[in-house]
C-alpha cells in the first residue's frame, strides 16, 4: 500500500498468496512442494529470526522434501564486496554445497543497499537442468524471456542474456574467497553476520 512503485502491482495478481509467519516452521510443516524457492529474507544476524534459514539442516530439508524434481532454490546471500565476500557470503555458499549438487554464486548491484549484493542458485542433478547456468547462451536467455512474456508483461529493466553471463562471472578475489571457505553453518553452530564480521557461536 505504501510502496506501490516497489512491488509494481504484483500484490494485485490473483496467483499471489501472502502468508505472514515463521518461514522455517512453515516449510517444515507444509505439505506442498515447489518448482522454485526464492528466499529474499533477513540477514543471518544473531538477534534476528532468520538465521536458521541459512543452515545446512534447512537447506537439506528443502532439497530432500520441498523441491519438485528439477526444482531450484535461490537465496540472497548478504553483501558481496571486498570486505564481506569472504565472510557470510562464502559461508552461505559453502553451506548450500553441503545439501545441493550444484551451487552457483552471483551478485548484482542493489541500489537501496548502495553496493553489490550476493546470491546463490542451487539445485540437485536432474536431466532437465544444465550443469551450469553459463551453459545457456545469451541468445537462449533472450529467446526464453521473449517466449514467456505475454502482452501484459513488462520488460525487465535489469535482466537479459548479456546480464545473465555478467552476474555469474565473479571477480577473482571473490572466487578465491569461496574456494578458501571451510565453514558450514548449522543450527547448533550457526554463523551470524555482524557489520563486516562473521561470528561463530
């Protein structure tokens, strides 16, 4: 209601169902399965409610029980810059790899955050899915976007085939941080993001 330019009318789509509640509890109790799980959630801070959604136990549950065959999960993965990329971003990536066969990190500049933000795309091996998002050419991406847009759809201001390849090609220092990370976040040993620091309790 207060931020119409942010949601751009999506709340009026009859296919949308809004549930206010504990996402961790909901995904452990609901009977549904999904083709796609998109997690744009609070950062894993100690005082916040969302840190369990970044743990191996949660990712394992989604992979084993909540995704349909050929389903994918994508999650925001905190800041992905020179200071932060070797901390929470790398830990989330490593934790996802403990539950999924394929995990691919990417980043995009988020205007409201004032910097590059990290994300991870994950899936189990399946005949309908590529082994890497970079196997899909820029032309194929553009053709798929065109084929799934109806006359009411709006063109993306950000994403297309060229952008697709750009966001998955991370700088060298970030790739090195991901390779060096050994921390896996669990419920008993979670990692908390704290303004430029990652603490383990």
